[in-house]
C-alpha cells in the first residue's frame, strides 16, 4: 500500500515556521508597574519567550535558573502573596534521608518593586544534625536587551554583556541600567550568563538571594509611590464576589502609574504597561463607586496630551484624546503596522474622556478640578463635530490616513473585528454603533457641565446630540429571525453591517436610544447567541465568522460585558444586568479571580468553565475593574 503521509521535513518546507506571539495562560506574572516578572509555575525562567524581568517595554533578564548540587528541584506549589509577590515551593529529595517524608524544601520568594526584582531562596532542612556538609546553590541569570515589540512578535532574546563585581554584576539593557547584588555569592560571567554560587553549610534554615535594581532615565511613565486611593468595598456577602473584588483591587493597585499631572492605571501586563486612552478611562470609570481620584488623575494626564495639530502620521487632530503612549515606536503585526510613540488612532477615547469627566463630577470629583478641565472638554466636543465626523453626515467615523496605523480604531481594533454576517470584512471609513452612543452621551453631559459652570454652548450641543440620534435611528436598525437590533457599524457606503455583536450593549444608558429601543437591546444581549453563561460574546453564534477563540469574533471580554452591565443598570434593566453579572462572576471563579483580558466564548451549558484565550494579558486593568460594575449590579 502506498503511503500518503508527508514527512516532517516536507511539512516544514511547505509551511515554514513564522514567529508566534507567546502564550501566557499558564505563566505566572508578578507586577508592580512599570516592572513585571514572568515565569513558569515552578519559578524557572527561560522556557517561554515572555519569561524574564521587565521594566516598561524593556526586558533586562530573559532567563533565571536555580540548581542545587546533588538534587533536582521538584516543584509542588505556587502561592501568590498579592500582585507583587509569589512563593514557589519545591522539594530537594536528592538530599533526603531514609523514609517517605520530604526532609528538605526550597521556598523561592519573588518580589517585584517599581524599580526592580528581588528573589530570596530559603532552604529548610530537618537533617542538619546528621549531614553538616555544604549546600551548593547555583543561579544562572541571563542579561537581555529585547524590546517588548520583538518578544510579542515571537522573536528571541537579545543577550548583552555584563560586568561582574564583588557579590554582584551590572549591565545596560537599551537605556535601562541594571545593578545586580547577591550578598555572599561568588560571581562570574560564563557564556554571557551571570553565575551566582553559594556554598553555605547545611543548617536548619539557609537564606540566600539576589536583587536586580533598575534605573530608567528616559521612561515616559513611572510607578506610583503613594498609598492606593481605592479599596474593596466592605460588607460583600457573596464570597465569590468578595474574593474577586479583593484580588482586583490588589491588581489595580499594582497597575498604578504616574505622570506629572497625576496617577492613572496601566492597561495591562505584559504588553500594555503604559497609558492607553480608552483602557485607562474605562478602568477609572468602573472605579467611580469607590474612588474619584484615579479618574481625576487620568483626566488630567490625558488632557495634557490632548491633540493640537493635524498630523496623519500620528493620527493627531486638534482636541483629540490620545490612544497609546510608548517610549519608542511600536511595530505591530510583524512590522506591517508601526505606531509612533504618541499615537492618537482611536475614535472613541475623546468622547469617553468627556463621559468620564461628567461621571466623576457626579461622583464627587471636586468642582475646582472639574472646572480646570473645562477648556479640554470644549476642545474635545469640538473634535467630535469638526474631525470625528469627517464627512459631515452627522455620525462619527474613522479611517487610518497613514496606512501604518490601526485599520480599526474602536475598542475592537483587530483587522477582522468589523465583519458582515457572512464573514466578509466591512470596508472603511467605518462608523461604529457604540461610538455614536458615546458621542451622544458626551454631547448631552458635556452640555450639562457647561451649564453647571456657566459656560456657553450647551444648547448647541444638545441640538447636535438630537440630530445624531435621528441619524442613528434612520441608519443602524436591522431585523433578523430573532427581532430588531442595531448594526455594529455603517461601512464606507453607509450600509448597516448586519452582524450581531456585543457592541450594541454599549448603547444602553447613553441616551441615544428610546426606552423601547433600550428594552429591545437589553433583551438581545442576554439571548443565548450572545450571552455565553460566562459573559457576553463579542460576536453572535449566528454569524458565519463566529469562533469562540476569535479575538473579537466570539470570545468574551470582561470589560466589554461590564460596560453592558453598567448600561443595563443605568437604563433600569436590573434583571438583565444581574444575569450578565452572575455570568461574569462565574468566569472570575474559573480564573481564580484574576480575570484575563478575554476568554473563550464557550457555552456554560456544555462546559464547567471557559477555555482560556491563551495569549490573553493578565492582569488587565479594565478586566480587574470589571468587578465593580458587577458589584453594583448585584447589590
């Protein structure tokens, strides 16, 4: 019989290897923004491309390996001690005596600070009296200079030379200066690695360790050193919700960053340890029931970076709120796209900034802080009219004018996020449905702020909002076998794109819809094609492009569901809000209360827990902060 199988070498030739983004779901992250450390569950670093010590967008160590002479280190436990610290426990059974009990254990405690990473090894040995010989511990640390964009794109380490000193070493990774201190260790450089060796006598307890401190002279963001301004609410009876709120609050604390104007929340680890307009706004908005100071800082930081000129290369326009801030240009999608260090390619952050200012004011942000931001408010509103509505049709749309920026500029910014029900992609310029809701809310609530502080223009913005609502009502509504629903967007020819998506839930509570229309949307977002049992799917199962592990085409994003929960609550649809809140809470339990950026849109009637999206960031600010709209809905 003739075989039709293909030899591995032939397969490799037919399908050449391409760099792949690292998978993250099984890795352990310890964070204190802007520093983070990633490893396997045994504490070792080097097996996964994301492993190492990082500060900002720069990795400065790519591998750390611990060995003990005469034994393997056999991992038995990984115990987080908060967002900033974790303990890895292993057994040294090669040093055991007779009998079944483990006699020697190694506890490895990793602590991340805003300016470095420290590790402590504690060897506990109950056989010290019978074996007073030496304990030989060796640690190999690989200095590295790989940038975040390279690692995310699947490329490998970039080793750098280190210089040994007494009980330590130093090196430079990009612009980051690193100093390693290892008290009591013999230090040498071997094949590019910094090798630390200790030889203490075995004793009941032996403690060894090292510390990597970093200096980042040109960092564009820095870690916050003040006490955190928010806390998990008291009196939460549901143990699941209480645990999620506590874990979320700890993660959010570790994600705090600062610029001269104030504090804000980094978008998430590992790839987004910086300021993102949309992400930082939503996270601060979710926190308003317990904290207004984070909102105030976020508003001021973004106001300081508000656009002032027209620049297609950066997507900057007068009045526009930025999308992303980096230390250097950021290649995306294997260098096909390159984002400048300060990039404005977002269609929704400007309106959302106005919404946050209004909601923070209502929540108690001091009038003096609000009044100081009113000039930014007026410029942001003008951007919606003069630039956001580029073709003058009364709706906000986007298009990438540079050819090197993001093709889609709503929160679903992947290349295939706006698709027709048959799976084909919509052509831009794109007018997203939820952006019209944000703009309507911004115009009405911006007018409320103008009135409250005695400034002109409020009536004109209410008239503008009313025209937007009329245009939306005439253009977006469709009907399928289930009933009426808003399209995700209008394409370049102003045709309503007919896929059913989670975007429609963002319209709730914005004032764009009538009460009857809100009731239609509220019913639709809890229908089985969208509500998975673990949150709201980004794309309905009725769409040809649906796939439960498609980034924006069937997965569940915690923040997306939380936005809809908040909208349901504001619009008075409390039963539906509680339904989705319970679903998101079930997902939080499945992920041990550290909610990832996104997870699979699996059906809860078929599986006990959703599959992870393996490249999802965790922790993510708006995913962690999603616990607060859930708490509000379930009170």
